C-alpha cells in the first residue's frame, strides 16, 4: 500500500514497468516514527533517503543568535524528507528532521541507493526531475524572503502548500515564514472579517 | 577548448567515452555576451541551459519593497547559469541573468536538451549530481541567512567561493549577503588591521 504510493509518485515522472517497480521496491524498508521522534539530528550523517508515506515532519535548524528553532521545510504525505546533501556526501547534516505526528516512512540506505541506481538508471532521471522542482521552491523562497513582505509570503504559502497549511501547526508555519504566530493570527482574523 | 572545459567538468562526475563526448558536444552552441548583456529577463522563458566557459554573470530579482536589485547567484568560469525551473517547465522566469563582464557561454535549447538526454541517459546522472550540490548551497544559504549574523556569512562566503569573491564587485556580494557595501568594507579593514 505505502510502496504503491511511492511507485505512483515515480510513475508521474518516469516510466517504470512492473518488474522494475518490484526491483525498486525491494530496496526500501518501511518504518514508523512516533510523534517527536527524530529522523536525523544536526551533526549526524543522513544514512537514509526517506519517503514520507503518511504523517508530517519538520526540518529545522537552530538560530545561532536567538537560540530558537527555525523551519527549513515540512514533509507530509507523499513527500521526501532527507538531508540530500548529507546523504549524498555522507557528511554530517547542518539541520535536524523530526516527526511532528505519527508518520510512516520508506527508507533506503546509502549503499542500497547506489546499487538501486545501477540496476535502475531510469531513477537517475526521476531524482533529477524532483530535485529540479525542489530547487525551484528553494530559489523562490530565497527570492520571496528578500523581495516581498510577510503578508504576501503567507498568502503565497497557503496557496502553494494548502495541505501543509491545513496539517502543520501555525506556530511552525510562522517560523518557516520568519514571522510571529500573532502576525498570522492577525492576517487570518482580517481575512475572515473581509 | 571551451567544449573541452565542459567535458572535463562532466567527467568529474560521470564516465563519458570520447564518442559520447562528441555526441554530447554536438548539441551545444558557443556564444559571447558583452558586459551588461542579458541572458534572461524576468518574465521571459528560459529557452536555453547555459554553461559559462569564462566570464561572470549575476542572477538577480527586484525587491518589491525597495525597488533594488537583489542577487540570487553568481556564475563564473566553469559554472552553470540558467533558471532551471523556467527551462524545465518552459514557463516565465521570476528573475534575470545578466553578464557583468564579457563572457563566453555554451548553450543548448529545450528540445535539444530532451534529445540529448535520450541519446545519453548517463547525463541524467550528471545533472542529478550537480543539482544535489546546488540544492545544498541553496539550503545552506537559507539556513545561514536566518541563523547567522552578517560577519559570519561574509567570512563563510569568501571561504566557500574565493573565486567569486575575487572576481565579482563588492557591492554585488553585499547584495547577495543582504548587507551594505560599507559593512563589507568595514570587515575587510578590520581584518587587515588584525
């Protein structure tokens, strides 16, 4: 069931016949995370690439000046949740990834990932394409953080990621956008009134 | 000569025999950009993927609040300079890319890029790997912008990108880091004195 979800995701971007899908899935292991459990801690090496079948995770780092958690990304159902840089270089991560609710994930280890790519080169294409998309969201975030005000960024966030806006607590979204939770409450109250 | 540079770059990540290299290069066209010439303007579709053989370009967007240019990235010798999101979706770009000195580039059009990937699937792997690296630099930038002060970010920038720090005017680096040019001058004077 969870494996099918991942295969469906992949087939949105590349062709994978049933035999290839079977081979692909044989590399992955299902795992459950309790609420609050860490997938990765700052300073650890990311040993697994992780697909979130269901649940919600936050990736965050600590602000060196304020000591507060700052959100890097959220991963909910049918998303990826890994530090790909740490995973691909096998060097320590500069951030942490933690489940914010009970989550079911599929994981592949570093060596298995390399083997899988050798057996199924078509997956190079899949990962290239989804990286392009993720890269686009990061570039947009850098631009929007510098070029637009908080109200605009909040509106864009809820339009771009309605599922995350519905699932993730507001104070975490506020942290992601670099605004206060009160600011978001004010905007939401303002919207209801208009 | 410039084509060889690109092939050398690729061979740092994947194996490409001479015949494949020849096929690959046949898809690319060399072009010169004068200082100030645009590779891409905000709102246009990025029609080409671009490798910078030599020169320097800036990618920037306009701050909606201040009206000022803000730097997204720089591309110098042996780097890529495209809006990959606009290129892969063939939708308008949200930023501009402009030569800040005379530059020599190699370009491939959207259709040719797809054909090239079909003929040389190994290039999927190359682009996956360099995307991973670029993605790492974007994530790091988001984290550093929020988590560290300007002095730390400047030091990290000149250590991570010494070639860019040496080549690109200081006021553009200041814009990239979100600090004033005076701030960088002060740090540099401070360093000399210590």
